[in-house]
């Protein structure tokens, strides 16, 4: 499947959708009120949307409402593809640079990105916070508007954007960073016990 774009019959807005080839894309365009003559493969796309899933807690118990409240306009977010997510194989998780997960890319857009780019040559992607706000239907809950720029990895466009990586759903950026910087207290205790045992064995051997 590839990502295609075309202009709508009413208003000329750009529409993105996936299809197996250009002919199939034009047939789909006719059914969806898109001008077939404007249909072409999209090697890049720009989406403006909101951060989904901010009302849920993370697996480590952290509160996404607290995390999204700390986001700032213009802040860059890390995007990961949770390829083994049992609820949604297209799930794109959004993380702050400090390793806090703030939410997800909305399902419809995530599906376009994964099926249109990831399933082929991969892509480079950049997500930027535009503004933190409340949900229109529930003013007690926070989300954030954001902009997502994505380019086919085979092109030179978006060359300074990070490649979209796939990770397991249990992946935790903060924990991964801490494991590479310092040993845990449990591991340190095991090391001390081993050295103590070796020292005791050496004393007993010398005493003989």
C-alpha cells in the first residue's frame, strides 16, 4: 500500500488515503468525491491534529494529564510505532524528550502513516506541539494540538527529521536511559555479595 493525495471536488482541500497503485487510487478517488486527475503518490504529508489518549494513565502509573500540562508551544515530541500493540497495530506513541509518554497520534492519521510509509521504505517524522488546550466536549481534560510532518525515507526531504522506529509496547524511554547510565541497586548488591564470597574463600584457603 502507498499513500496518495488528491483535491476534493468541493473546496479543493487536500485528502490523503492509501491504495495499492495509482489506478486503484483513482477509482477510490471517484467514490470519495476526490478529483481523479489530481491524484498522485504522496512522498510527504503534513497533518494538524490533537494528541489522543491524554485522559489515560501510563503503564508506570504516571498521569498523562500532568504530563501534557507541562508541554510547551513548539516542543518536539518523539514518535514511536508500537508494532506489537494488541489494540491497534498502527499505534503511534508520543513521548516528550525526557521519556514521558503524553499520548498517541489519532488512529486515522496513524493508519495513513503506517500503511502509507512504514510498510514500504519507512519514513522520517517530526511532531511539534502547537498549543495545550482543553477538549471541547470536556473542559476538565487537557490535550494539545500538534503538527506532524512526515516524509518517505527514500527521499531527501525531511533529512534532518528522525526515522520512525518501531518499539515494543512495554518499552520505556526513561528506564532504557537509566539502564545505560548506571547499574540498579539490585545488581550492585549482587556484585558486592560475589566479591565478599570470593574474599572469604581466599581467607579460608590461606588459613589452611
